[in-house]
């Protein structure tokens, strides 16, 4: 599933049309072409981290909105927490003024501006 976060649109369609054995072969082939073992290790470290940090009753951590952003962008520089009359928010801040806002909807966080 997290492979969809790093594949382009055409690759995603091809990957999702495969059965599970073919997907495993695709993943092996994909990462064998990447000339940076650290990139591979970092990607799967982020997937494991997302599964530990962001599991909820609705999604596996890597399938959640926060997990997806964590896998793609890594750890934020900092997280601001806000509670307003509109709900409970997490604001993830990254370099270059990039921000992601998550709102707590019934016990799980959804991306508000992704």
C-alpha cells in the first residue's frame, strides 16, 4: 500500500492491477533500480514508524492521513496543537513554510488541507 505514495500515476495504476505475488516482484524490481540503499531503508523505516504511531480504529497507521504525510515528508520540524470551537487540530510544520493541518474527526485525524 505505501508504494502508492511514491509511484507516479501510471505506475500506480500498473501496480494496483497486479496480484499480491506480482506486487512483491514489482517492489523488488523497483528498489533494485534505485541506486541508494539508504533511500530504501528510510522509506521502510517511515512505514514502520507510521504503523506504530498512527494506528487507529479506522486505518492501519501507514494508510492514515498522518501516516501518509509522515512517509512522504518525514518527521515535521515541529507540531502545533490547537483546540478551537471547530475541533482539535495538529499543524505539522516543515521547511520552506510547508504545513499540513489535521483535524480530529471522531477519534482519528484527517488531513484538512492536503
